[in-house]
C-alpha cells in the first residue's frame, strides 16, 4: 500500500509539489496571522499601560494619617494596591505635604506668593546643586528646616545653596517657620505618573490667582511634629504590567473596580480616605481597540482563506483530472470508492503534515518581520512570536482544512463519469451559475454589506450582544469576503461573451495564431476560468489591502487635523485677557495668532451644536481643513468677502452676521443655506445668515478636542462665525464682546515644537492645554493596535499573489499538456514553432489581461464601498472626519506588475518550450 502511494506521488510529483507549496504557504500565513494577532494584542496592552495610559492606570490614595501610624498605613495601602492590581507586583511611592505657606516679600494687602513643604520620593528627582535636606526633627523648634528648591523655582526666586534663610508664614494659622536652602532639584521625568500627586505637576511653579512655587523638598521627619502644619499624605501605586495578557483583562478590571472601594474603608488610613484609579476605563478602551484590531485581521484572513481554498481546489482538481485514467482503471478492476478516497487522503496527509510542523516554527520569525514593517515599526514594539498552544492549534486546523480541500475532488469520483464528459461539449457556464448561484451570492453579499453599513454608525464589523457587551459579528466580518467572492464569481459570466468578442476580432486578422486562439477561447471559454478567477481574487484582494492601508494612514492625518484645527492650539490659559494677544503673538516662531470663542447651541431632540467664533483673517493661513470642506482661505472668504466691511458694521449693524455651517447642523436644525436664525452669544442672541455649508468644521462636533466633545448621538453639527464681525455687532448693540476661550497659532514652518515648548514653560498655561497637531498625529499613527493590522495587509496581498501564481502555473501547464496532441498535429502539418508560441501567448495573454482588468475594476469598486465601513478608531467608532478612500496609483501599478510578472514568465516559458510532436501523436494513438 505504501509503495503504491509513493509511486503515485512520484508519477505526479510536479503537481504535488505545487500543492505542497500552496498548503505550506497558506498554513504559514494563517498561522502567522494567528500568532501576530495574539502577540500584538498582548504587547499593545502592555505598551498602553506602561506609556500613554500609565497615569490613569495608577492607584492614587489620599488621606490624613494619624500621628505615628505612617508605617501601618503604608502596609495597608500596599496590600490594597496588590488586591486592586489582581496580585501583580506593585511599586508604592508617597508624597506627604504641609499646608500652604506664604513666601516673604509681599507688601501688606498684596497677594503673596505661595509654597508648600513636601517629603517627595527621591527616586524620581535629581539633585542638580548642593545637598539633600536633612537634620530637621520633631523636637527641634528653633533651627531652620533644611529644604531643596525646584530648579525652575530657584531660577525665578534667585535661590540656591548658601542663600540666607527664608521665613514662611502659615496661611491658616499665621505661624512662621524658617527654612534654609541646601540644594536644588529637578524631576527626572515630568511625564512620570508620580507627579500627579503634586498640584504643580512637577513643574516647580504655577500662576493662577496666586503664584505658587515648590514644593520645597524636606526630610520626612520635618512633617511629623507640630512645627509644620500637615495637609495629609498621598500614595501612588503602579503595577508591573510586564506579564499581563489580554486573557487577564477581565479579572484585572474586576479587581480594579472593587479594590479602591475596599481600601477607602480601611480604618488604619484615618478619617475620610480616598482611593481611585481609572484602570477599568483604560482596560475598556484597550479591549475595544483590541476588538477593532482583531476584526480587521479576521476580515483579511477570511479573504485569504477564500483565495487559498480556491487555489488548492484548483490544483487538486487538476491532479485528479490528470489521474482520471488511473482512477477509472482502479474502479473498473473492483477498487472501492473508499479506497480511491483513501489514496487521496494519504497523499493529502503527506502534504499537510510538513505544513502543520513548519508553520508554527516559521510563525515567530514571520511575526517579527511583520512587526518591523510599516506603521508598526515606528512604535518600536517587540512582539513575542513564540509558538504556543494557540499557534499550534491554528496550524493544525489550517493544515487539516488544506488537506480536506486536496481530498475534495476525489470524493466525487464515480465510475463512468470521465468518459461521459469526454463526449460532451463543455457548457458555456457551469451548472451552479446556470442555476443562479452567482445571483444568490450577490444577494447574500448585498445583505451582509447592508448590515455593515447600517451598524457602522457605531462599530463597523463589531456589534453589541444582549448584555451590551461588544464583540465581533461573524456575518459582518465575512461581508467583505462575501462581496469579493460574489464579484469574482460574476466574472464567469463575462468569459463567454468576452471569448466570442475575441474570436470575432481574431477572425478578421490574417494570422493563424490569433484565429486559433480566438476559436479555442470561444469553443471552451471556461477552460481558463480557474486561473482567471485566482488572478481576479489576487488583484482585488491586493487593491483592498492597498486601499485600506492608505486610507487608514490618510484617516490618521485627517483626524489629527480635525482635532487640532491649527498647528498649535491653546485650549485655555490664565493669561489676563488684555495681555493674551500680545503674549501669544510674541511666542517664538509664531507668525499668526487668532483668538476664538466657543460655546454650545441647543437644538431640538436634545441635540447640541457647537458655535465657533474665530478670527478668520488671522487663522485662515494655518487652518487645517480637508479638501472636501474647502481651504481656510475659502471659508474665510465666504464669511468676510474681500474688500467689504464686516457685516456686523454694515447698514448700521442691522444685517445678520454671515455663518458657515456643517451639513450635520442643517440636518439637525432643519435649516438651509440662505436661512436666517438666532445664535446665542453673550447675554443675548445674535442674528446670523447661513452663506455656506461644509462637511466639517475643524475641532467642532464629534471627535473634536475641547469642551465641545459631544457624543455622536447628540451632535448637532457646528456653526462657524467671524469673531471680529460678531464682536462688532455686539458692540453696536451695547453688549460686551466675546472674550477668547482659546487661541489658534500658526507657527513658521518647522517652528511648532519651539512654540509648544515656550507655551508649556509658562506658569500661566498648563501643558495639557497645549495641543500640537504633529503630536496628535504621532499618537494616532503609533497606536500599536491600529498600526498592527496595517502591517499585515501587504503581507497578505503578497501571499495572495503567490498563491495565484502557483494556481496559474499549474493550470497553464495542465492545459497545454491536455492539448499536446492538438499542437503535435499542427506541428506535423507544418505549423512553425514560433506561430504555436504566439498561439499560446495569445490565449494565455488574453486570460491574463482579462483577469487583471476585471480584478482592477472589482478591487476599485469594493475598496470604495468596503473600506469606509471597516476603518474604525480605537474606540470602535467611525473616524471624524469620515474616511476618504485612497488608492495610490503607484502602489496599484506595483501590485499589477507583481501579480502579472510570474504568470507572464510562466506563459513565456511554456510557449518557448520545445517538445517532440512524435511522442504526443504516438501517445494519442495508443502506440
């Protein structure tokens, strides 16, 4: 039995080698996708918890610890933190601080500068000058308390080691305390979550109603007696998330919800302690982003499975057809059908076993290769591609599916069918298509597409279950693959009419090769259907991958533009109103500073619009808009026509102010372009006239960064006004002008970083109030869960092209082998070898060109239809502004070249291959 199977393998080794290559390629790619999905999920979760979400994922405990109970309270907090983080290793740091003290130097009646004394965790600070403070004890009531001053405060106050002692006055009791500066320190990293315990954020100074400096670092013993007023102790607990996986998210979230509540009830922490962490919210967002990433990979994997399955079925069918005579002989001599299937199953097992063993071993290196490509490479994320149980299981399941596809043609083996088929002329269409299978597929694909389109208002291929929990919907994930399959199957209906057209065109020529090629294609149009469908699938999949990747990249840029509105935007400040224009215009690198006022406008059905009054003359050059909404200059021209007086001043101030609104506002309000309406402004209402509608106004509405971040369900769009025109109209009416609530800054090219640094260094502006467009874009682009699937897209497209090349090569070789007698007769009749080569090139070239053309059209249509529905944000919502589909021509040209290159080489090799016609004629004659 074994010897017979090996003889069968040896006799058809080329076809089986092609099948082995297809099985190995399919198993390796799908196994790598499974490993990549798990690795990127775990690595991205850990990356998020360690970096951008480190601060909200920490546990903050605040309390007033009774005297002498510090160590007991610390043990309780550590144990509570360990429970909150589900047993993960915990790092605990504290900040004990005094009450507020006034610095000397303020005149009577003036507001003094303030400071606090604090015992900081010294692992997060660096001594830059002098020595650490020490030597202050609870019993020492006369000597000065040694302190270290923050570097920024020391420069501002001109303090340093050796300066004369300072007398601080308690703001509550009026008691004085003397301090002596022994050193100067600075935070090792102001982005460290530890500095959320400090009211100044580690910056050393802050300007509000009072100018506050500090904290002044003291020895912890200085805060234990009655000499210094105490204002409580704070702890920050951070977990080591290095071993966290996505499988642990549920338990960790539950522990983080229960832990702080239990900790706040501990009596050892004194009266009214508080404990809080935003870790559950962080995990919820991470889980949603993980679902988006996995749904994208599933969509891609299903398309690859469809293509690989068809390629394997094509190779297996050709292999079974090649063995048709052998199979008929076995059946005629009494072999059972099960025995024939058994032979095929053993061969399939010989193909599947190497793939099942090699694929998990290749998954690690291939996963690392994917991590080093595209957007994911920028994150510097290291993926663990070790082959675990899930990876081995994926390889086994994939290899088994491939083996089943190879066995499938043998399952239909029955005696007498082959000879019956030989005498019957091939139908123009296969039986399933004549029965309307393609129409049924189109209907199913249309229904699935409608489902995706109807649910994408929230989550694309994701859906909520009855409990409201988000999950992957199999039907919605399969929708793109169904659409691709339906469009490809419809291609079969194009082959017969295309072949007839080719025959009529070829018949008009004088060449034998063209006429014979046209006649053959018209006579048996479905002979080349297999390779044509493979190439159509490969091209369409490649275009979907290119379109999805390019559109995702474009969407991140568009979202950054929308959220920022300008290269640099200041959401708020404590700079006095009268000085803001001068301060912002004088910043380093700034060439334009535009004030803006933002306020809500209530509409019907609980909807709320955003009204943005912006100095467009100053903001327009740097206003970040998308081409479908017009440039900043075009919008400014609509509101303030060149050469005209602002409408707030025209006609004595009686005419309404011009307004540009979004399409969403028109739908929510029922208004139209040219309509007049009243907009709330100041203490009254402002009459405006709608002069233009645009798709989006930057920063206004859903997705904007700022106080207008309204939910999509209640978003009523936006109204854009010209701030000088609004204030002119209000002045005419005797009302107070609108004060700026934010500033839009346009730096010179390359100067945005300098401008942002200068803003964040000011004590009257908090760093988080400064938005920088490039920083937002970097954060969006470098999100591992968003960038991960994009790195896999091109790899899948390359695998699809390789599978199509294998299928095309096998099919072309089998077709020429089947027609070897026909070519031998033509050679015997005197047809030149060159003319036969032209015949082969004409036939295969026609099929290749048709496949590329149909694949190009199908890919373009599906990309335009599907990509806007499956590109989501990390929160599983539609991006704002909506996705614009991108299909870079250079990438498409490279795809077509890559897909066509191997088939063209194969056709050339087959056409130029030399053969002996005598051998073919003898074989056909049975001699």
